[in-house]
């Protein structure tokens, strides 16, 4: 069931005025995998930048830093003892410097770092979560001032030691921002149709799911996570009620849970002239266009098979269509005989918004999804969406108004929904585009920022510091 949100008009101005009147500055430390990329990386980066624009102390600690931003803090990798291991660590640093220009550089860097660390190597071989990242203990001291809030995003990705969570919780109110279900399981980022995570994992049926395990230590991983959480006071947020509901059934028992949907820049992703967008992109102005994003080749959480079969079925009934696939240079073998135009991965948000505006329908398929960012972006540009009913997606799309939902793994039903959107009367198409735009605009970065800042202040007011003097926060500027 989709959430109904209040209008966002004037929210940015109101937020700025309130901040100015109250003179409340918050020092916010966020922790995430990297400062480059989409999904969790893009969401955390957007919040980090917006907090800073509003005058707050804002720092982003990351496992991999790509930018030159002085407020992005790369978690250090202290030199490893032993000449051979140190050489492996230096080789890993060289490989990491080649990412993302050199394909495979990041994976090589991770492997070399693992070889340099006997503890990580042993954990990897045994299938245990790798947590030997001693630089994580310096995260708070890297900040120019003591954080008032510590906000963690993705903590998987071979850079973070979960065992420091209790210490972070003693430093400031600690928020765990779920982006997937990794914190709830013994290894996988999404459990899909498996329920073992509710009772301790073990005998894992999908060790190859990211992050993959060489051996089944999922029960041990699950117990270790449960012990860590039991020793810490923290709060949990997620972009969808679906993900919060999963957290409540898990060992991740928080002081409080809050749904705050991911926001997008509605100054970029907004409705516009469809014909102008098509001329800009050299697309035909009279041909109906169906747009979809290519699934990551290694991701088992997307559903390219359903997407490809649905597209093929639609093309059989509507040979006049043009399909635009964003994210790849060439179509898959299943789609090569169709009228498909492929567009390599787009890094410029404004250009991506033009592709959305040029489309008549956007299609999204997944087997697991906490929150579909591309769905929100497409709707905000006035494009109705046909998507599968998994995870948090039903909370984004208002079925029958801003698009259609259909069961996962059902290509004929998805194809029927796409054709229904394309075959609707002109009047209904305009009404649906307006409804999609209104819905998408509700998921603004300004709304997300305001929700978090309001929550931060509430947590600051109610946070109880440890009574043991040895547990009080220590910050070395």
C-alpha cells in the first residue's frame, strides 16, 4: 500500500527559516561505503551535501573516497606489520587508485588487502564476516568536532568493523539506516524467500548471494551480529515500511524505528516538454517509447529475465514501439532483434531526467527491493511506472493512478500492464502523467532532509550519556 505524503511546497524555505531562527547547528557524521555511486552512496552523499548547505557540521566517512571534498573522510588503513604483508597492502593501495578507470581494480584491491591481513584471510576462508578494519576506531577522531549524531548507511562492502557499534553508540545517538537486509542476516544482502534469518540462519541455501561466502558460517555470523546489537543502544531507519517490518522481526532490536523515504532532487527530476526532450536526445517525436534500466550483470536481486520476456511480448503486440535501455552499450541477446536503443550508464542527472521525460512508460522489475530510486525519479518526471510488487515498491507506486503493480516473475501480466498504459486514451494518459509527477515530487530531498534533522534534534534532546566516566566520549581534534 502506497504512503500518502503531504505537499512539499515551500519546505526548503521553511527549513532554512527555522534553522536561522533557532540557531541550531548539528554536527552530523555519516558513514557509508563510498562517496561515489547510486543507491545508498548517492542518497548519503545528497544528505551530506544538503546538511552542509544548511550550515550544519557535516562529514561523510567512507571506505573508499573518490572526490576531493575535504569533508569526505576516508577511513584509514593503518600500516600492517611485516615486510611481505606491507608490500601486499601497498599493492592494494595502487590497485585501489586505479578504480574506477581500470575494470577489476577494486576487486583486486580487496583481494590484496585480504592477503595482507591474516585475520581477514582466515575469516574469508571460513565464510565469516570480515571485520578486521582497525582504522574504523579512528572514525570519530577524524571529525573536526565531536559529532552530535552518527548516522550509518551501508556497512557491508569490506570496509567496516561492526564490533565498534557499541562504542559509537556511547559517543552520540547512533542511527542504523537500512538500505537492504544485510544487518538482519548471517550473510546475504537480501534474503528473498528464505526465513532462516528470523531464527539464527545456518544451512544457508544461497551462499553465492552477495556478499558471497566460501563456507557456511552464517549461523556464527548471525550470532556475532546479535551479540554486537545487544551491547549497543541505537535507532533504526529505513526508506520503506516493508524494511522496518523485517527489522522488527529480526535480532536488530532498536530503541525506535522510523520510516524516512529516500529523497531525490526535484529541481532536476521534474516534468517537462516530452517533444523537447526527444529532440534533445535525438529520439523520434511520434513513436511511443518504453524505457527501462539494465540490471547489473551480477545482481541476483533484479529480474532481467522477467523484464526481457515482458519486453518481447509487448513488442509482438506493438511493433511500432521504441525501447530505450539505459545502462548498457548493447542489448542482450534476447532483445537484439527488437527496436531497442541502448544508452551507456548516465552520470549526469539532468540528462537522465531528459530520458525519463522522453518516455511514455518506465518499467522496473526486481526480486528484492527496499526502495526503487529509479521509480521515484521516473514518476517525478511525469512518467507512469509498471513494476513488480516486491519489498517497498508498493509504497511508492499508487496502483492504477501513477502506474501499475504486478506479481514478480510474471512476464505476461507485466506486458499487459505496459500495453494498458500505452493504449489508454490521451486524456487518461495526461491524467496519469500528472498523478505520477505529483507522487514523485513528494519524495524530495528537502523532505528527507527535514525529516532527518527533526529526528536528530529529538534524539539529541533525549540521548542519555553513559554514567561511567570511562565510557564518556573522548574526541581528539
